[in-house]
C-alpha cells in the first residue's frame, strides 16, 4: 500500500500502473517526477472520493453513462483482433480502387424455405448460362429479369463504387471477379446476384467543394425551369466581379450551406449523384469554378476547395476499424465471436421445452404482429429454454425477445426457419452478454481501464459541481478576486490601427482610397430600373429587381444601399423624385429600414450618352465592414489584399512592429509585402476593467476555488503516504 485516503487504500501496483501510463506531460519529451505524480494522483482520488461521498456514483445518470462507456471499451475484448485487422487491411487495399459493375437480382427472402432458396439459385444459374452462351446480353437480361428497380432500367449498371458502399459479399465478388466475366450467384440478404465487373480504376481520392444550388421543383412549369436557369446564369456572371461567398449567400437555395459559402463535407466516389461527382472531380486547381450544370436537384455551380488523395494506412486505420465492425463485415466478426463462445461456453438446450415454445410462434410472426398471453401455458411458463454457464433463460424471456424484435418479413419467408433464426439470435445474445459480464474477471487490464473511466467520470462531475459551475456563476466572487489581483490583469501600450497588406501597389492604393470614407463603397451594384418617358410606375420586372436589392441587404447585415434617381431633359423635375420615392417605398415594404438607404435625386444632372438610361433608378452598395471591402478588392483580381483592424501591442504583429509607433498613416515594406498602416490612437498601458479581464479572472478564480476545495478535502479525508514504498519506486 502506497497511499490511504480516509478508509480507502491504494496499492503500489495500482499507483505504478497509473504512473507508467500517464507519466508524460503534454510535452511528451518531459516526464513527470514520481513524487509530483503522486501529488496529482492523490488530488484526483480525493475528488473521486468526495464525489462518492455525495452519492454521485449511485445516480441513474452515472450508471447509464458508465454502461455506455463499458459497451464501447468492451468491443476489443470481444472480437478476434487478428480477424478484424485482416479485414481492415483488406478494406484499405480496396480503397485504392474504384469498381464499376452491373448486376442482376433474383430476389429470395433470407428466411425462405430450402425449396424456394434452391429455386431462386437455379433461376440465377440458368440465366447466367443463357448470357454466357450469348442467347441474351447481360444488359438485356438485367433490363428484363432483374428486380432491382433502380439499376434494371440502366442494364443493371451501378456506376463506380468503392469499399463499404455495398454489402460485403457483393463487394467481395466485385473486387475479385475478372473484368468482363460474370460471377456465380452471390447470396445477400436481398437474394442472389449475378455480377459483371465493367471496369476498375485507381481511386480519385476525395474532393471538397462549395456549391451554389438553384432548386427546381419536380412539378416545376416550363416558366419555373426557365427562371431557375436564368437565376443560375446571373449568379455565374456575378462571380466574375463578386466574392463567391457573397453570391452564394444571395443566390443559393441550399439553406444549410449558403451562409458558410456553400462549403460541403469532402466526399469520394459514390457519395453524390454521378453528375455532381463528375463535375466536382473534373476541377483541377483549387479555386476553379465550374459552368452551371443540371442535376436531379436543380442547377449547380461548383467551386473546388481541396483535393485529397487517400490518406496513409496509419491515418485511416482507426476509421476503418470502426467501419468494419459496424458495416456488413460486422456480421462476420460477430459470427467468429459466436463460434468461439459456443465452443468454449457451458451451454445446454432443453429440447422438449424448445419444441413446445416454437409451436407457439404462428404465421402472425411473418407480419410482425405476433403476441403472446401471460401467464403462459403451465407446461412452458418460466421453464428453462437454455442454460449458459449455469444461468437459466426462460421461455418467457425468449418470447419477450421475439415480441420486441419482430418485423414484417418479405414474401416467401418460411415460419420454421424464421423461428429458428430468432432462437439462434436469442442464444447468441445471451452468450455475448455472459462474456461481457465476465470481462473484469478475465482481463485485469480491462478492469483497470474501467476503474480509470469510472474515476474520470466522477472527477469531472465533482469538478463541475465544486469548481467550474461556481466559478462561472459567482459574479460577486469573480469581481472580488479581480479587485484583489488587479495588477495581474493589464494591457500593455497598444496601437489602435488598420492594416492593409498586399504585394500589389495598385490594390494597396485602392484600399487606401476606399478606407478614407465610411461606409465603404463596394464594386457591387443592383440591377438598374429603366422607365419609359415620363413614367414613374414600377413594373413587375422593377419589383423583382427591388426584391433582389432587399434580399441582398437582408443577407448582408453591414450593407447599405445608395438609391439614385435620374430623369432626361424632356421630363419634369418631379419625375425623378417620384421614381426615387416609389423605389424607396418598395424597399421598405420588403422590410428594409430607412436607416440602410441613402437617397440621391440627381434629376437631369449627370446625363449619359444613351438617352434611355437617363430615365433610371440605380443602386450602389456600401458596407461598414472592412472585410466586405476586402472581398470587393480581391474580386478585382489584381492580386490579394488582407485588411485587419484591432488593438496591437508591440511584438504582437510583425507589420505594426515594422511601422513607426505614432498616430497617422504610413507605408511599410515587410519582405515582399507592402503594408499601409493607419494608427488612429496609441493607448498607454493600463489595468484592464473587470469586463475586459473577466475571461482570465474566471480561469484564475477556478484555480483558487480548486486549491481551497482540496484543502477542505484533505481536512475531511486523512491522507497518508507510505514514504518507504515511494522511495523504492523512485529508485
């Protein structure tokens, strides 16, 4: 025994096992001294004991959490690790290839009678023979005889797919059959398949794209389809002058992605519709943008974000292990476990009781509607159906199992075979449950792992209740701590500045000019409203354009719009005023506040050469956001520019460090980059206000609360260290 806390004893072996596992700090090159680690170990155990003393380990929530953790941690101890690793290695090798295959499905229920199963098998063999003898092509046979409604109209073609995208028996055949050959019948849960491999190619890896989607309803009229096409073309044309994110936000009909630039999760072959995949994979360089294209969902524009080849085996192995245990391969892994348990477990079935129980399962089970009445017939009520490791399981338990898992079965299902499958699954589950229940006895390392997990959960709960929650909610304590430690929370001398960084002189000049007045003028404009002579009435087309302006403002919270009205020389001065008033009214009716509208009535001033364009209302966008200005400048494609503003201390920013520490504008060269620096003010060093320091105060207050709590715990639970044992370990 190396440590005692209250009446709890901790052995030297327990402590040393924990030390050897956790002795390295975050910096893995620096190990923790054993005496230092004993201090950490003691503090952890004190908090765990404190949690136990308040009954936190007896709550339903705790028991449920531990049961969930135990289920996860038990998996490696239940399955054949070598078998799993072989499946993982096989899956990785298959990931390197994509297969294009066609198939013909002859359906048969997984629980069909032997006669029906044989009949389906013979039908598959006969059809294969006809194809091989060239009485009929594979594609014709698939179209006429396959019962796969999705692929049969395409001659059975499934397109390209890769590992995990079909059930394992099908995948096995597709990856091992020679190209152009037709497999023997392959059995899956759906029936028998004849498979023809059409092609194999090296994996294309994964891509990540952003997309703009203009949806087309399945019931869309010709006008609706034309409007969708016009909208996607407008979006595509705007991409020549506007940032992708802005156009996506304003034009995409995909609500889950439009506000984050339309970015999708990375994907590989078989994850998207074929049309979408082909366009996405055809883009070569990051930033490339596709032409508009049509899919089942509507019109798309796609932008390439990233291309990624298959990761190394080391990187992918954890994901592959999870997949092989959860996809159809999991059935093979479980079957291997069951075979081992049936061979090693002491198990007996009571044949007469089993026969009597099976007789109670009638044809309603095929419809998923079977019920049983309690109490059961005296001959089977609570009678032992099977016994595993001296633990009896009754007919009643079996009936409950069947009742809760039954579901309608496919046509052709045999009742006796279905009943036998339920019985086999019931016994298999009890075998696995028995094995799971004994893991702590069989595997000391599992017992240690569960102890560590249990202590970790209790530690977290104790810290939450005694430190974290209090530190976040005790505003009075926070403020008192700040008052006592103000000197620790200081701002250094800081420059409040705006930085524009670019390698392009012309872009930097534009930025300098644009930043001189706020709000910042963007390159973005709305569609002009053109009017007949002396007309001020808004047409349907005008209102659509105004709705677009309103939508743009609602989607960009920092935007405002300058609305300018004009008239030609032959019109009264009041005409342009009325046009302006009607346009503004339409915008406010579309929920645009007047505070975001700048009105300009130019009347007959500023005429243009095209006389008809003098009778117009135009829209120019502005923004109070420097980031919006940055996007607009980058859309000029004169180079890249980065605009940043903030409060900078010396040493916090290399551009500020290269500038003169004084208020005003200056141009600075840093390597190849040119930086326009505008320092608005320089603030001397000062103590932070409580609001400014609150985050750091809470963090420090937590540490104080924890120290105080540990002091109380050491007073409540006597701590004794066996110094002799500690010295022996330190050697």
